[in-house]
């Protein structure tokens, strides 16, 4: 019983270490790749947070979302408490929904349903958050009437595309990450189903191709239609 208790404690510590690692990774990718569209900023941290949630559960997704938003707030953030709130809601509304659904249906269909629900959830939440928070953050520029006019032409397509791009990155990266963790003997939920899915090479190829296609389509929309501007790591250092 003592050995079992020690193993359980060891697994809990390892789980906490892995969650901390996902927090660090989510924070690290923020300055590496950003797309600015007017006053909105897209980065790929939500994909990292969601993978952590799929592997370790919805509570982990909440924790990683909160820690990452807080780290951004105290380091590179320039929008104060309002930005902190927006970052947390954006990440959590995406990652937690995907993780919750995948927890109860840990198969390919569950993953697809979870990601689709996450896309819709984040898009809906951010429409409401922009309508409420933007007038509070800059009332002299973004009045409620101005934000209302921007909802269908900018805020909706931006957040929908951002969510789709994050979902596509999860599709591409989740399987390699879960396989790597198993090889490292790190326990994740639903290991038998994970192994079964990983063995289906044809399915994995189709998922990767679909993910890459969605990434390409999303980036084209960001740069061509929404007029986004990329901000790269080297440019940050140049400042």
C-alpha cells in the first residue's frame, strides 16, 4: 500500500510538472508568432493550452489558461486588467469546452465534436466580451455603437478564424505530443484509446492533411481578407 501511495504521489507531482510545462510553452509561443488585425491580436497559445487540457483534463485547461493569462499580464501585456480578463476567457472558453467533451468521449469523433464546440464557444464568448469590455477599456474610441458595428465585419470573422486555426493546430500536434508522453512513460487519461487511434496511420494522415488545409485557409483569411500583419520574434528583439 505504501508503494502504491508513493506511486500516486509521484504521478501527481509529475502531472503538476507537466501542467507547468504547458503553461511555460503557452507563454513562450506568444512572442514567437502574432498576427495583428486592427486592435485584435492572434497568437497560437490556445492550441498549446487545449492540448494540455485534452491530455490532463478540463481542470488543467482552466489552470493553464489562468496562469498563461497572468504571465502575459505581468510581462508583455499592455491592456491591463481588461486584457487579462479577455485572454483568460478566450483561452478557457476554447480549451475547457474541448477538454470536457473529449473527457467523456475519448475517441476521434469526441475530439472532432470537442474542437467544433470549442470553436463555436470561443467565438460566441468573445463576441460578448468585446461588446462589454472594449467600451470600458477605451470608451472614447470604442463606444458600444462602434463595437456593435464591428461585430459582423471584424470581431466575428477574426475570432472564428482564430478559433479554427487553433483547432487545426491541435489536430496536427495532439497525436505526436500524446505519443511522446507515452514513450516517456508519463501517464495520461484514456491511454488504451490513445494507442488504438495512434495505430490507425491512415486516419492520422487524413487528420494531419485536414489540419494543414485549415491552417492554410485561416492564414490566407487573416492576411488577405482581414488585413493582418505578422509580428515575428526578431521584430520584437529589434524594438
